[in-house]
C-alpha cells in the first residue's frame, strides 16, 4: 500500500509539471493573441482595452470599408477552398465504403492465407530482428534523457524530488546503480554526451524501422530492381523513427499520467466558470478572485477522459502503424488498404500485451529462474510480440487487398468468362 502511495505521488508530481507547462503555453498564446488583436484594432480604428473589458469604437465608415474588403477577400478564398473541399468530400463516402467492406473479407480462407504468408515471409524472424534493434536503441535513449536532465538545474530539482519518491519502490541495488550514473552525469554535465547519445539512439531506432521496411518489402513482394537505395531507405527510416518516438511518447503520456494532468487542468480551468458570470467591465477584478472550487468541468471532465484515453491511445498507435505501412515499403499497390489493418494490429497489440502482462504476473517466474536478467527477457519478449503483431497487420492488409482486387477483376469480366 505504501508503494502505491509513493507511485501515485510520483505520477502526480510529474503531472503537475506538465499541467503547469500547458498553462504557461496557453498564457503565452493569449498574450500574443491579445497583442495581435490590439494591433488589428488600431489598424481598423478601434480603441480596444482588453484588461478593462471596455470596447470603444469610432470612425465607423473606415471600419465598414475595411470589413467589406475583408469579406470580399474571404469570399474569394472560400471559393477556392470549397473546390478542393468538394473534391475531398466526394472521396469520403467511397473511402468509408472500402473501410467497412474490408472486414467482409475477413474469413477463414483469408486468415489461413495470412498464416501461410507469415511463415513463408519469415515474419517471426524479422520481428525478432526488430526487437533486438529496439533493445539496442533503448539504452542510448535512456542515456540521452539523463544527460539532458543533467544540463538543467530546474529539471534536476524536480528529478531529485521524484527520486525521493521512487526510492520507496526501487530496490536498493538499483538505487545504487542509478545514483552512481547520476553523480557522474552531474560532474560532467556534457552537452556533447547528450548530442552523441541522442544521435546514436535515433540511428539505432532507425534500424528498427529499417528492419520493418525490409519485412514490408517481403510482404508486398517488391522486386529487387524496384527497391530503394540504402541512403534513401535510411532517410525514410530516420523520419519514421522520429515520428514513431513522438507518437509513442504521446500515447504513453495518455495512458500513464493523463488522468492526473486532466484533473489538474480541470481544477485550474474552474476560472472559466468564475469569469462566465462576470460583467464585461469587471473581468479584471474577477480574474484576481480565486476560482470556483467545485465547478462543472472538474466534476465531468476527469470521468469523461478516463473513458476516452484508451481509444485515443490506440488511435495514436494505429496511426503510427498506418504511417509505417504507407511509407515503409519501396512499392505498394495503390488500392491496398492501410487503416483497417493498422486498427486491427493496434487492438491485437493491446490485447496480447495485457494477456502477456497477466501471464508474467501470475505464471511467469522470470525473476526466480533468471535473476536480474529476467526483466531484460520480459522486455525482449514484449518487443518481439509487438513487432510481430505490427507485421501481421500489414500482411492482413495485403492479403485482403489482393482478395478485393481479385473479386473486382472477376466482376468486370463477362458472365461467360467467369
């Protein structure tokens, strides 16, 4: 129970920092918006004082002319935008139809073909290569994070407070190792170490994406003469690696610390309810008052977010898979589905990860059998399972896409030739 309290305090501290950062960003955006609004007001002949909440207009003729000119330009822009939007809207029903038609082709024949292709293309071996490269990239990434924190005094103070809470949970041996590395980092405080470890981690993680791209070329049966060059492949892999890291950070934040962040933001946003009933000429005085303690947003937003965080996190993972499916292979059929297989892979990844967690918790005695290396084995197995699930999702896309094209070609033939 004491461990759970310490972990909760640790997460709450981290969430408080993120919430304060978000509030600071919004405050900066509001100050910038207010400055721009005052400049526009002076341009159009309006005396605007946001701090006092008073609007005093003059020179209505000039304002009318300016508004008419702005309306004409807006109308011209809307005509151009409407043409492009109309072309996009025409494609939406067709894409929605193809999305739902994808699942009509999921049957025993398709699943059997997916299993056969998975074995023929050696996807299990390629996923093991991806898991190995992921493990190699993990340690330089952690080193770059520690080096970045050591360069900032404010982050050091925050990390020391979090380390005090973390010491209640982490074993003594691990604390000694972490403290030793941390003290060395504080002594060196090297920007070169951060830059070097960050570049190494990006390069190694691009190897993970590179292995996935090789597997996707096998899945799409790309001929050797149509493969990309090494440097072209590497640049695409680095770009996908950076995008994957950013999306995974967002997804992990949604799952682990989003509850506390949303609750803190809802508590801070109670000021909206305070200002909502305030007269316009008294906004400044209302902003100086303490906000309402139990506002409607604080009561409803956290519970609503708890219901939405997992679907949003899975949507981010599916988006990451779809980007890799789209830009990973050197060549792909234009009508090959992307999103359905990515969604299936994300859902399957979440289900298998939870089943694997339950197995490790209740049945897998890795720490007893393997000792300290047990955590490394668990990490490697989990990365292997996630890589294999991602490749299977791509194989489902290709197999179903071939079945859909085959059905379409048969439907276009005369009835006498079918």
